[in-house]
C-alpha cells in the first residue's frame, strides 16, 4: 500500500517557451536534455539546431558580422560544420548607373570590378574610341592636343591604328582673299603649299596689260 513517486527534479522545470527533452529513467530519476548556454537565435537570424544522442543541443555558427542589406547582397555558403562564410563585400561604393562597369564573382567568392576610367568620359561633341580589354581595362583613343579646326578652315584628319589622331598641315599664313587667289596644293604628306603671290599690285581695270 506504499505509494512512491518519481524523483522531483532539483532544478526548475523549463518554461513552455524553452522546452527541452525530459526522460524518466527506470529508477524514477528524471533527466533533462541540455539547456543551451546561449540565447536562442532570433527569428530574423535563425541558424540550424541539432539535438545529439546524449541530449546535447548545438547550434550552427552565428555570423559575426551583420547580414548584408538587400541593396548590397553578396554570396554566402553554409559549410558542413555549419559555419557560414560570406563573399567579399566591396570596399568602395557601387558604380552609379550612368558609369556601370563589369562585375565578376570569382570562384572563391571575391567580387572584382572592371577598371573605372581615371578621367572623365569624353563629351558627346568630342567623342573618341573606347576599348574594353579582356582584363576589364578601359582605354581611350588619343584626344587631340589642339582645338579641332573650324568649319571654314578644315584640314584632313587621320585616326591611326593605335588610336592616335593626326591632322593635315594648317597653313602658316592667311588664306588668300577671293580677289587674289593663287594655286593651292595639298601634298601626299598633308603639307599645304601655295602658288606665288604677286609682289606688286594688280593693274587697274582702266590700265590693262
């Protein structure tokens, strides 16, 4: 007629919000699964939880840095040992939409950018060739060092294979007036030569010769 009770635990029962496994042994002893020594992860920063055969609870690695923002996402990997690694976050601001350049994510997760030109982009009125090389480097064709010729004093322009720009010779003296024309010759090398200008005044219309 003796009534026996199972052992009453010597520590407080776990709260409903932090339940863990309870085992009643053959001798009536009650044991609890391990209570984690750190706080449970928040819902916005969840990580994997494993309960081992001995009742021990272990958590996957909690990242030591803040999660990336939605506007600056980068790749992350969860490894076999539950550690989390992130691809490198660029150390400089992302390029503006008007100055985009190529972005490459390398096999090791690092992010590299194509070269950003060190000088301003050419204006629309003074455009020159732009080449993006295989390594992402950007090079520009030569920008002429002198002003472009005016529309009334045009001369030949040549763009060479290396992007260098050269101009035909600009005459060193004023162009002849319409009333004192003389022959003009443009040579193969772009040099301009003029026929002889008379050394005396033209005869008047009333004293022809």
